[in-house]
């Protein structure tokens, strides 16, 4: 998996979310191979980023340049899907996909640590 730089504030927020899933028993040592699917199934259930307004506020909160976020999402999709599937005019979809990408990087790192 390609590593993307994750701002500290984003990393902190997502690690809190991931650790809450561990504390709630959603992510365990026994289901470590399914962590990514389980974490993002939970995120989909709660619709992490619901509206355009929420997405814009989230980007501002984390001082993220929307064009940089779009670039990361586009790069990830071309590398792993050979195409872009995100509607870049839909801010919530862009931010949710960015969060997914950052979360995937963090979960992969956590899985390696948890294994040891």
C-alpha cells in the first residue's frame, strides 16, 4: 500500500476512532485480517462525513487544502482502481474517500504493531 502523508490532527482523530472500535470489540486480534473492512463498514454505517457543509468544515478544522486532498484521492484511485470513481464536485465524497485512504494507512500500521 502506498503511504500518504497524514497531518497530525487527522491522524489523531482517526486513531481515536480506530481505538474506539478496538475498545468496543469491533476490532480484535482474532479478526485482524478483516480490520480494514470492519472499520470502514462501521464508518459507512455512521456516514462519517454527511454533507458538503460538514466536509468543508472538516477540511478547515484540519487546515487541509482541498486541492491537495483531491490530488491524493485521485492518485490513490488511479494506482489501485486504474480509474477515478470519486465525484470531485461532491465535497463529502472527496473527504470520506480521503479519510478512507488515511485510515487504511493507519490500520495497516496498527495491524503490524498489534501483531507483535
